[in-house]
C-alpha cells in the first residue's frame, strides 16, 4: 500500500499478485492476478500443510511461471512472490527481493533455537531472488530496513479504551472464544478470518477482518494479541501498544519473527492452552511497552533501489 505509490513516483509500474489468502483490497490497479502458492491457515494454531499442498497444482504453477511476461520489464521487484521469482530464476533475469522474509532469513537476523529443516528449505526456495533487501523489526545490516508503517497507521489517533485487539487467523472462533473467556474481566475484540457475521459472547466480540475497523481497534486498545507475523506486530510496536505473540505451528517465518521479537523484549507463547494462562495474565497485568524508532523513509529506500538497479535508459 505504501511501497507501490513510491515506485509510481519514479517509474511505470505494473503490479502482479499471486495467492489465495489475501484479506485486504489494494488501493491501486493489479494487472496480473495468479493462483500461485499459498499457505492455508488451519484452525488449531498453525498452517494446514495438507490443505496447502492440495490447493496447489504443479501444472498450474509451471504454466504461470512460464507465461508471466517478465521480458517486458526493465526491473522486477519481488515481495516474496513465487511466480515472478521463479520466472526470473529460470530465464536468468535480475530479480530484486524486497521483503520481510529476505531480512528474517539473513544470517545476521535472530533465529529460533529449534531447527526446522523443512521451514528453512521453503524459505530458501519459495521465491528465490538475485539480490535481497529486507524489512525487519530492527536494522541488522545496511540492506535491512525498519518496517514500512502504512500512512493510515502513522496518522491514527492513539488512545487506551481498555479492550485488547486479537488477530489469530490460525485459530477458529470457537477455540478462541473458549480460550479468551478464561479471562472474564478482559474485553477482547477478535478479528476473524473464519466468520463474516459479527457477534458478541460474554466478554468477547468477534467481527470479520476489515482494515479500517482493525487499525482503529488496535489504536484504541490496551494491547494486541496476535500471531508472530510482521506487519501487525510492527504496527502495534509503532503505536506503543503492549504486544503478545503466538507463532503459528508449521510456519518457520513466524518462528524467525518470534525470535526477533523476543530479543526486543516482546513476550512469546507457543499456544493459548491453559498452561500459558500465567504468562497471559502477567502480560495483561503489565504496563510495559517496547520503544521503537520506525521513521518514514520508504521513498528513500525505493530511490536507493531504483538508482542502483534500474537501467539508466529506463530512469
């Protein structure tokens, strides 16, 4: 949402989106939409590997890789997107990776203690780029930048209205209700990937994902409980909200993120089971937030990439 407008100030830009798990509408034209490869969320706190495998067919994937017209473009900038990455890889065309995943897998970024060979393999070969730049919760070297915080979020009025905002798409609503109602004195605002009709049960309000409502809820919250993704934790930190993260099972990127967040001082729990109630209560009772410095320098980053990698004839 913020990177593409910065690119458009400098060049003609065509956008390709692949995958079937997107929840938010994009505020600009998308020229190419492809099936690609998507991780399918389960309902018990992790990625459903079987559904992920079944949702993808090798024949369709190969067809998309072979037919995307990358030869028409002076430069391909890739946000961990497999179709253009493999199209560039198989046709020996320069592909500049600009993604959080590139930073999370960098040798200088924090790593989890547990080894995950399959996860490492996926992160390495899912969307291979020629050269990588990345975004992370802090700068670990000169090719890693702090998060891009959307202007929508930068302009929010921050307050504390006493509720906690929840976004855990790998859990279904019934499981979340059961777990969160164990804390009856807390008002929870859950944003659900599994329900299109808002409802309220005791101290838990469940509503479908909607960008504006979600960021307003987060800005007015006492804290944010979410998965160990990148954008939501980064925005919560920027808003100076208490943050508690639950990394998805079978999602190595989230465990990389959890390691980095834990290094910053953010509490991490493995799941929402009752054995973690004391950790959740401790977080609810705490007033500690993490101070971060996330300046608005997206245009500077884009200018650096284009000045370095865009052919002079195309500038």
